C-alpha cells in the first residue's frame, strides 16, 4: 500500500451488494475511503459537484470509480460517457462492476472508454477473491494519476 | 364521417402514389395530358370530318349484256369531238366497256370527227375519205355515233361509206323525228337534258335569285341545247330575268362572270368553244366559272360536277353511252334496227358538290330527297371501320392491362405495408423479449449474489465466533429471498397476461374500482389517507378481472409514492374526451419529471431503488391496457406536484388481443 489516501466512488443501487463490497475491501484493507452513491444521477451530481454534493468537502475527487450498469434515473453507461468526456474526470479509471454477462454491455462499456469490465460472481469465494484482486490491482499495482488536491 | 373522409383521402393518396409517384410527377403528367389534348382534338377532327372523297362520276354499272359471236366482228364508233372532251370521253367509255363485256370477239374501232377544232364542212369530206380508205372494204354491221355532228356526218355519208350498217346514235340534243326523215335502219338515244328540273331546284335552293344566265357556246350542239330550254323556261316557278350570253373570248367571259351580282345564277347548257375558237374542257370550264363568279353555277352534265358547279339534275356520259351500246348489241344479236324505237328519255341523277353547297350556305336537308352529294367529308371511321375498331380494341386492352397492373401494384403495396407493420411489431416484440430475459436474469441474479455473499459472511463470522452482525445479515438474506419470490410471481403474472385474456363484458368502472380498493384491504385508509371514487364512471366493455388489476396496481402505486409530509389523497375518476372516456388515478404524492413519463412503464424500471416493488407493476398495467387497444400515460406538473395516471379502454367490440 502506498501512503496516499485512496478514494473509491462506489455507484451501486443495491444496498446489499454495496455492503458486500465495502466489507470485502475492509477485510483486505483495500481503501481508506469509500463513497457510496445509489443511482446514476447522484453519481453525476457527486462527480460534477452539483445538488447536495455542491460542496467540495462532500465530494472529493475519487482515485477509482466502481460503476454498476443498471442504475435508476441515469444508467451506468451514461455516467461513464459523461465522465470520459469531461477533461477533468476522464483520467479517473472506471471499473464496471455488474451482474450482466451480456456481450452487448461489455462492448458498450469498453466503447465508452471503461477501463475494466468485471462481472459480479454469484459464488461467495469468487466474489471475495475478485474484491481482493481488484483492490490490489487497481489500488496497489496500478499507477493511478495523482488526484488533484481538493 | 370524418374518418370516412379521411379514409377516402388516404385511398386517393395511395392511388396517386401508384399512378403518379410523386407530386412533381403528378404535375408533369397533368401538363402532359393538357398538352396532349390539343393534338388529340385535331386528330379527332381529322378522323371525323376532314377527308373529302370525290365519288366516281357516272358510276352506274353498265348491264353486262352478252353476245354470242362466231367470228371477229368490227364495229365503228365515231365521236363528234376529240379525246379530252370529258362528256364525249365518258360516252365512249360507256360504249367500250359495254361492248367489250358482251363478247371478246367484238372489236370496236374508234374515230373522232373533231368538230370543235374543225367545224368547217370541207373537213367532213376529208374525214369521209379517211373512213372510206380505212373501212370501205369492210361490211360493218353497226356504226355508232356520239353527239349531233357525228350523226349528221353518218346520215350524210352512209350510202357511200357503210350502206349496210345500222346506225345507233347517242348524245343528240333537241331530238325530233325530223332528224331521221327518210332514213332507215337508224335508232339511238336522245340526250334529254333536265333543264326545267335543274332550274327549279336551283331557284328553290337560292330563293334570292333575280337573274339567270344561260351559257351555251353557239356551236351546233350549243344552239340545239339552248333550243331545248325554251319550253321549260315558260314553266318557271317565279319571275326571273333570263339572259343569254353572247359568244365571248375566255377573257371576256371571265370579265362578265366576275361582274355578276351574287343574286344571279349561271346555268351551263353546253360550252366547249369560246367566241374566238378556243376549246375548253368541262372540268376547266367548271373551275373557271366557279372561281370567277360570286353567283352559283349549275350544270346539266355530271362531267362538270366536282370541279366547281353546285349541282343540278345531271346526265352522265358514261351511262348514256352504255345505254346506246346496248341498242347496238340488240341489233348485232339479230333484232332489226327499225323495230327499236328511239329512246327519248335518258337517266339523270340529282347531284351536288358539298364544297359548293358549303360556299353558298345550302344545308343538306334543303336538298331534294334522294340527292347524291359528292365531295362530302366522309368520316374516317366510315372508311376505315375495322382499322379504327381494332385500334380502339388494342387501346382498350392496353388500358385494361395498365389498370390491372395498377391494381396489382396497389395490392402489392398493401401487402408490403402489412409485412412492414408485422416486421415492426415483430422487432418490437423481439426487443421486448430480449430486454425481458436480460433484465429478468439480472434482477434474479442480484438477490442471489446477496444471498450467497451474506451466507459466506455468516459462515466466516460463525467460525470466528462473531455474532454481532449475524442477525442483520440473516435479515438481508431473507429480504433477498422474498424479493426473488415476488419477482418470480410477478414475472409469471406478466407472462400470463400476454397469453390469457378473458372474454370482454359490460361492467361499471365505479363498481370495479371499489372492488379493487376492497382487495387492497384498506391499506390506504388504515394509514391515515383517503381514497375517493367517482360514482358516475361510465360502463366499459373489457375483461373485468384485468381492468380490476389495472386499478389495483395504479392505486397501490399511487399509495407507494405519497409524500411523507402530506396526507395521502387518491382520486379515481374520469373525464370525457373526443376519443372516449379517459379514466385516471390521481394522487397528491411525489410526482415526477417529464423525462421519466415513458421510462416508468418499462419493465423493472424504478425511479427510486429504495422504493418497494419489483418494477413490474406498471409494465403489467401498460400491457393490459394495450391488449384492450387502449392508451396509458402519466401526467405530472413535476416533483412534489402529484401524478395522474390516465388510460383509455375503447369499446371496440372487436376480438381482443389485436393491436390496431
């Protein structure tokens, strides 16, 4: 682990799944901070600092975005597109984390410049393993651009 | 009414789509038709009226008398004038064709006395010498003569030239028995010209006539013809001046005729020689007079007709000659000439020239009954009947083919449209199905991940002896399992809707709304809200159970989204609109933004992930309404302003499950 405090923005509408992700990260000491939003609209508001996330203190820029695809109000692909077309946000790695195994979704995600596409495993052991690897790969091995100070 | 008019408009549009393609093509083809109308009209006029046909003159078919001869027999025919004198030519034609038809052994020999050019008596002697030289040695049985000079010649010289021959004459003007005094073995046909009748006809057709000019050339023939007029002139129907024209040169005659007023009338008696000896043919004379004169010109000989005379009762040289030839054949067959009396009447026909009738404004119905009109425009269709009929038939067949092809194309277009519609329906269904399987698998997988994930957590916690989180984790697992069950139930219900729809019946919407509220076990009221049902909702014709489900879902949905701050108030009612009654379920709840108006009816689509339910309810409602050929939509003025769900159930009285 590097000394820097790493921030993950978790975009997940399913409370239970969000809880599973958070617990796994916690057990493997993956991240310092996880910010959880529950739909696409909130995600955009967080990233672009609008609405209830208008204050910069409430919405520090994340080092990684974990993005579910099927989201209420604004879906994940739309969020991905907006992030990747924003000059300030497009450097942030976006990892799609979804239960969809559909090729169509994977192609759409990669075409919109997703950095990775991961399918939530149903099996618990695999889920745990994925969370661990995900943490190590993206947050330890992977060289992330230094998030600008907020 | 309006829809019928609309349908007719659509049919017309389809028709023009088939036949014209585009508006530009329609304009172009209309211009083309207008431009084509002009030449088509002129062709029509050409076909119906323009062609004038001159009927053959003296076209009376000569009787085909037969004569049995053993040896070749010569018969001498002496013409008074020359070839080119049309009346003489016609007489000769009638004689020759009758003789030739009677027997191939009959050999007519023709000589012309040529008296128009050589009127002097010395010429007769020279001609007699020629005849003597040519025919003196032959015993001619019959000598035929046409017109007065030739008869004079024959009677004078017969004793010297052909004492044994019988003489048959024709074309004799002013015939009296004195002509033949002291002669034997002579018979023939007198040229009886219908002067009186022709004048009567002319005066009837030109009632303003004041003066009649009689035109003869003062030759022997002319004088004889003029002499013939005396008696008829005394019997004229009314008083007119009669003038004789003195011998004149061509130039003088034209000058005289030009000066004649329009209320005069010219009758050509017999005119072949001008005062200075210039000879003129019948055709040229008729043309000259007609072109120079403002007055109508009448005549007595068919040979003038068609060249400028209006008409008259006319004698045809051809039939005149033919009649004389028949007398000759009788003599050759053995009948003594003396026993054949001179024929004093000759067949004449009342004839007119349509061009001249038009010029003088004489209508066809004014003409005497039985008149023959030459130069009449003969309709093309009369002369080319079969050509016209076959052309019209061909056009009809082609038109039928075009119409048939057009209809066929219409049918094809319709079939194509149906196919396109079905393709669109199929594509929609396919997309729906794809979405259904995709979302179903996703939404079923989600709780499964939760269940397995927290079970794993539980196992770990149990082993480590950590009990703090166990209860809440088990609750999560239970929640996920419940969610799966509801999801499966709803999915089953939704799939049944597509296939099972009950028989429609008439029922009161108010009653069904109250039933639906009953089934909700008063949830709304028990939690302090109120629900109002309009008492006057109309009767609908639909599947009652499904409509109850619609109301149940909508009321449940309305209740789900009440604002925490306000008392829930739900209204079930209706309003009358042009398309029929619109039913609605209105709440004072959270409301929604316009961009979600369509999305909320989608399968598994929820606006708030935290809200209860599977996201199937409104999809179910939409499917039921659409299976009844109705529409469903939501109205809301925005967040916090409440929402109104509206739907229609048209009374189609048609089989259910068909989308229009």
